């Protein structure tokens, strides 16, 4: 019989702990080995029970989830799925949690924990299973400090010679941050699809913008893809690139899920293949599944340079693996070496 995924549920609300414990226990592959009311109890349970995955409330008394992660991950790296409120404060703290080592997050139902529960539990079960196979060992002994804003001069110019297209899912927020914070302001326009639910991309973009020499924003319909600017597709919307005269722009629209996702990496990359062609650079980062593999292959066939994050540096070696196996990846690269490779291509 296959070994069950051992989960520790951490939440200050007894009601929420019971709901999460009961919901997760309904899946035959998951065993909730314990619950904890705060990070101090959680620490003891982790040492005692060695769970495979942690679910962690974002906002808690005594020590919030982010402060706990900054202490936990360098000492005891463990896949963590955050449980977040859909408040502005909750969104901001969730972004900080992803930067501090959390793998992914789910959102509590906006109208109370009892409503929308089945949807949330289904999503949590899926993300716990993904987390159970994720590699977070690179957090061991890592010094995690609160993010500092970089004193930078941000420049926008009118060049549209090149466009960089990036796709990512599980673990992608960390990989994207690793790249964006070191790209110079003179970098060609960047368009990104990061799988994330509606309402969170704005906080993610704002967090990146504070650390980047480029201007980072949640994409709006008609935004121009231009040097010095990073556009991230909003959650729940599809994003395409198109050419309008001598410039590139993005189209943001309501659309069906593609490969199970909205926004979809495939939608963005296929549009880049069609409209940008050999002026594009395509990059596939960490993530579960195969979204974008066909689009990256189309980009390569159209003459674009293409890179995939290597297995060693991926949290989940899924999307880059499929893209590589299909022939869409020209070169596999460690995430720390991704920007130097891009800059060499741009020379």
C-alpha cells in the first residue's frame, strides 16, 4: 500500500483546523498527523512527527506565517502551502510568504469558511499532493531577510526589437524574482504568465517592482511591451501578445482555461510565436504539468531562442521537463544562470 502524505495543519482557529483536517482526511492519499494552533506548537510537531507537507495560516497571533517561515525554512526545509485571506493585507503577506519559502497558497472563501468550501478543499488537496513531491532543499541554511527596496533608476524607451516571454507555475514566484531583480533597466520588454488565482498578481508585481530596475506591473489590456517594463498576466484572464504597427502590445481577455489554466502559458507563447517570431526569447520555469510546452515549441520553430529551467534548480520539474522532451527547449539552465544566458543572447 502506498505511503500516505503526512500533513500538519497550522491555524489559530479551532474551527478552521477541524475543517481542514476533516477535508484533507477525506482523500485516501493524505493523512493529517496533527494540528497546531500557532507556530510554536507547529515547531514541536514538526520535530516530533516529521510531516511531508505543512498547511500554514497567513495571519496568526504571536508570530505570523511569514516570520515563522523565515525561521523554519533555513533550519528545516519543508513544503508549505499557505492558507490566505482575500484581504489586501492577506494578499501582501501571502506574497511575502512565497518569498520566504512557501511553495503555493489557497484562498479561504471570501464569504466565510463554510461557503465555497468544496472548491477550496479540492484545490488544497491538489496542492498538498504537488507539494509532497516538491524539492525545497535549497532553502537549507539560506539566510532569509525581509525584502529591501533597491535604489534604482527606471528607464523606459521605445525599442521593441526583442520580447522575453516567461511561463511558470509551482515555485515560479521565487524563480521569477531571482531573474527579474537582476535584469537591467535596459532589458527588452518581458511578458509573464505565472499561474495564480485572481487578485494576487497586483501584490506580486508591486513586490517585484520594489526590487527591480525594470518597471513591473500587472498587465492591462493594451499595455505596450517595451524596454524596461515587465507585464504579468492577471489571474483569471488570458494574455496574448500582438503587433500593432511598429510596437508590441498585450491583449487581456476573458477566455476558457487552456491546459487547465487561465492565464495559460500556452496562450501567451503561441501568440509570441505568431507575432514576435525570431525576435522573441522564451523561458519555461518550474511548475507542475505541461502548460506551455506546445507554445515554447512553436516559438522555437518560429526562430526564437528558448530556455528551460534545469531539474536541479526546479521546485517541480514538470513544465520544463515536458517542454524539453517535446523539443521546445534549446538549452536547460540553472535558475541562477538564466539571466546571464539571456543577456548573452541579447548582445
